[in-house]
C-alpha cells in the first residue's frame, strides 16, 4: 500500500478520535454494535470527514480492513462506483450490522 494512502488513513483516524462521542459509542455497544472500535461519531460529522477526501479505491479498501464502525462507513462513501465490483462480495460477506448494510445498499449496491 502506498505511503500517501497510509498517511491519509492515519489522518482520518485522528479526525475520528477528535470527534469521538463516548456516550453514543457506549449506547451503540449496549445495543449490540460490537465493533473492535466504535468512536460514536454521528453520521453528519462523518459525512463532513468524507467530503474532505476524494473518492479513492485504495483508500476505501484500506479503511474497510479495520473493524471500526466509522471507517467502514467512510470506506463505503469513498469507494468510487467503478471500483466496487472487485470488492462487492467480500464487503457484503463481511457486513455484520444493519447500519453498514443500509449504507452499502444506499450508496453502492443501488448502482
């Protein structure tokens, strides 16, 4: 993986840590959203983070690899439509929560 992609992933994760909402994270965990990490960042704030980055297949793939709620959503939003076919089955098979499934359906599968 290219160094610039790794740097961009680090920058995104730093933004997520700064936007962390512990109350939301705790509530989601209690409701069964058992990710490795859940920052509890609200969707409007996540969309703002996504809008600060260009769609990029390598970045989206790198973000998807972590079992982090917010990274999975960002991966969906940052995946270009023409790059999704290659990872579609893998991502669908790894989707465990309805929130991620909804985002996949609304932003990638519908196309």
